[in-house]
C-alpha cells in the first residue's frame, strides 16, 4: 500500500518513512528541500534497503499539488509533516508561516477530500496547550492563545481539519500533538540537522559536547520546579515515528474511531534541563559545560503528556528512555562531525 509523506526528508518525517517501510508500506515523499537535504534519502535507503519515491515539490504551488494527486491516485494515506517550525522565526516572519503552514494544508485537504476514501495524519504540537493548568496534560486540556505564529498555525491547522472532516465522511483524520522530539535513528544514518545555531536544547547540548559551541546557556534557573529549570517531555524520535505508523494502521482498519481524533505523543514523564544535561553526561562520559542565565521569552515552566488515550486507543506507548534518545543524538552528532 502506498503512503504519501510530505516533509519526508525532515527530522521526524524521515524517521517515519523508515518505520513505514519497516512495516511494508510503499512510501512517496514530497519535500521542497527548504529545510532538509537530499542526502537524507540515501540515509533512509541505507537503513531499509528500499529507496522511497521522491518528488521535489513545493506545496505552495497548488497546480503541482493537483497534478501530484492525478499522478499518484492509489495513495491510501497521507502523513503531513511539511511546514516551517521555528518558533522564533515565526515571530519575525508571520506571513511566511501562515502561507507555508496553512496555505499548503488547505491545498492538501482540497485534493484528499476529492478521493473516495482518504486517511490524513497531521503533525501537530503540544505547543497548542501553552502553559497547561494541570499536569500531566490530556487531550481535553484547554487550547490556550498561541504564544507564536508557529503555534497558531498548529491550532488553526487542527481547526481546519476538524471542520473539513465534519463535511467529508470519506475523510478520516488524526492530529498528533508531539511533545519534545529528540534523538536520532540508532544506525546514525539519519538524525536532526539544525540549520545555523540550534534553537532546541538537545542539538545545542550535543554541539557543545562535540566542541562546536563554547557552553550551553540554561535559560532560567528560577522556575517553580524541583531544580529551578524548565520541565519537558522528551520523546525519542523513533518512538514518535512508530506512533505515526500505528495511527495510520488504525485508520486503515476503520475501527471505532470518529473521523477526527487528537492524540498526545509523549513519554508521560517530565525531565528538567539539568536532568537532560545529566543524561548527556551519563551517556557520553563527558561533563557538559553550561551556565544558568536569564529566562527565554515565551518559555513555559513545565509540560508533559498524559499518554492514556494514545496507550488505550492507538495501542501505542514509548519504549525508549531519555538516555536512549540522548545516546542516539550524541552518536549522530559524532557521525556528522566525523569524529
Ligand atoms: C526545551 C527547554 C528551554 C535551548 C519547541 C517548540 C515546540 C517544538 C519543540 C516544533 C526549554 C531550554 C533550550 C538552550 C535551554 N518545536 N533550553 N538552552 O521550547 O520546549 O519546544 O521545540 O514542533 O513546538 O515550542 O523546546 O528544545 O527549544 O527547549 O535552556 O540553548 O530547554 O528554555 O526549557 P521547547 P526547546
């Protein structure tokens, strides 16, 4: 069975392509290479031995989207990752984010809703919750006003999908709200490739560990948490990728799911920034250089998932630990720096 993965050469997309191929799906990737590189295709092939179909397309070109679905009219599911995802950049370039993240989603949904039966999985984020009132966070937690245009595009995206599913019985959709994806494939053939100075914690840690960065700045040591640093739910990207395959399989089974469902994807365990540093030190044998500095604008104190719904309805739960993820991130960093 053929599955379309948009943004399939990106961080989470590429790991999902591997897990789809591992389960015997035939994969077609669309990517515009704006935030990924074509070498990722070789990495995927090196892991699975199967080279996915690849179409270099920009989903902002509606004509190209229409022609794609005319050419590939036997697709049984779509996993839609293609989007811009840098929180800080979205504040500076809101219209680029609304065009790229919302406009392309509308074009995709216009095409898939024309098909007899289609299954659509949307890459969403726990950022829609903002600072939740209660922890762990369930899917019923209130959606808070977005802290950034990026976060707003995820909220709006979910609403567009929900409204589309209401009037298209032939469409079955799932939105997956990721907590903090980290790590890399254990083979070190694929992993995270941040462009420029990493905004996210784990790539900054590994680049500091390898000597590319002087030291890690820990943004804030005075939060209302046990050690004063922020808490997040760090989920191994391979566990996250497997959740997408299981979600697609549930949609294909057409069993007791409404045609629009939302799931939180996390480990259910919160870890502080200092605990993430301790994890790196454990798995690398190094002692990471860091300094606690002022808080970062827009950061929330703590977020970790209530995973009950994903465990019970999807039949999925994480199998890998923070140390597994950190070790894979460190192995990947050493591989790409050829050390
Ligand atoms: C984690 C913690 C920082 C860097 C964002 C997006 C979210 C998703 C994941 C796309 C925070 C601290 C970080 C550093 C630090 N992105 N930190 N020093 O902000 O939880 O989530 O990325 O889907 O939507 O909001 O992740 O990795 O940036 O930060 O102390 O150099 O690490 O303050 O507490 P975040 P992050």
